[in-house]
């Protein structure tokens, strides 16, 4: 899994950018392993809030994909 971390010029931590595939893999890992969400978040150094945002985004995309055939019919 890759994320990019640009160099920061101030004292704040630089933002990391995760690919969509990486986000989905992290969400799947949080939901389909025996690890707690907190443990998964610590492993990837993300906040639980960010994890749950990604989870909601993934669910929205899945729902859109499920409804798409109904709209086209």
C-alpha cells in the first residue's frame, strides 16, 4: 500500500494522500479482521474519524453501483 507524503515547510505534519485502492483495503481490513478499528487506525497512522469517513464513502459508491442498473432500466 502506498501513500505519498509531501515535504512540509512549516512545523505541521505533512498531509498524506492515500489512493482509493489503499483506502478501500484499509476499510476492508478494519471490517474483516479480528483487529479493532483503533488498532487498524494506529497501524496506518490515521484517525478513527478518517476511517469512518472512508467507510461511508465506500458504502455510498457501492449503493450507487447497485442503483445504477435500476436507473438505466
